[in-house]
């Protein structure tokens, strides 16, 4: 069995992992800008994502690696991966095949509007408006 | 001192918080689709964000509430807030004033490209391509 090289140490040194060794990965459709879902990656999931052209997460519920689309066919083809300024979040831009959400919705946020009150700047003053 | 009502129990019941009581909040510019940053919210930060028209986070490093823009002027005006299918991530669509990143960059991901190998589907086959 081939021994995989670890994640590039220069990248690994920049990660600010949570207590479970994970960073958040925001997945965005590269052309429309849709935020599709949020997943979690450890060093190995990130390494695979950077070199395989497909997105791999660490599943917190199943405690195993999970390459998106292997079961559903709803593959995420990697376009770019960026780390944020403080090292605890990744932005993964992809070309999403089909639905990103296991419910069949295009994104995992489609069904979850919480009815926020909108705010807006008016001139030099500020106000709140919209329905609660 | 006024006692604030807690977060709507129907919403609170849907949150899947981490061990620190937090959920991830992805912040997106509402019109361009830019992913600006990722922050963290507890129930109270979410409650404030839903009713105040401005985004409040919980700062993990400072262990305090942090209403974006109070110091920098780089306010995030709320347009909508959605919870994802499994309750551990929020998508907050905003109108961002100025730079979202403390470095002065528009987004916290601008300076962080990790040089991923891109993947793409070609016909019914798959391939990887692009520079490593």
C-alpha cells in the first residue's frame, strides 16, 4: 500500500484547527456564487481535496472521510481552494454536479430562511426596516 | 436594564452547536455572491443578528460579542439569514460596507489561495488537470 505524503507542512502550519482537528470548509459554486454547503476538513481531507480535483470532507457524524458524490453522484469538481486570514476556514470553489444537499435541494440553505429583520444604511444615518 | 427575550425556541431547537455552543456563520455579499468571511455565533449572537439588522458574532479569541463594524466602520447590513439542513451552519447575506477583512482586503479569503489541482468532468469520463 502506498504511503501518502502528508499535507504540505507550509499549509499545515497555517491551519487553526478546532478541538477535533477540523477547519470549516465553505463550498461555493464557482460561476453563480451560490453557497452550496458547509463541511469540515482535517489535514488529510484537505490534502486529498488539493490534489484529487474532487472535494473530500471529514464526516463528524460518521467519523470517516467522505468524498462528495461517491454515493450520490453529486460530485464537486474543485476549481480553487483558499484559506482565510486566520486559518480556521476554507473557501472551496467547485463545479457542483446536481444537488449539493442530501435533501435534493440545490444548496443546504434553500429551506432554512429564518425571517431576519433586514437593516440598511440610509444616507449618513442608519435604520432598520422590513418584517420581523 | 431591559431583559432581552431569548432566541426563538423554535429556532434554538434546530441549532446543532459545537462543544463551545457555537455554529458557523458564512457571510456573503448579497448581490455579487462574494463569500466575505466566516464567523461564529451562539444563540444570543444569532438573536441579535436576526432582530438588529446588523451582524453580531461571538469572538472565540476575545470571548465576547462583536458587532461587525462598531470599531472599523465596516458594517454588515443584514439581508437574510438561513440555517442549513443539519443545523450547524448559517448563511448570512449582507450588504458589506468597505472591507470585510481586518487586513483591509475585501474578503478574508483574498490572500489565501492554496494552489489546488482543478478537476473537471469530460463527457462521461472524469479527469484531473491543471497545475498542482
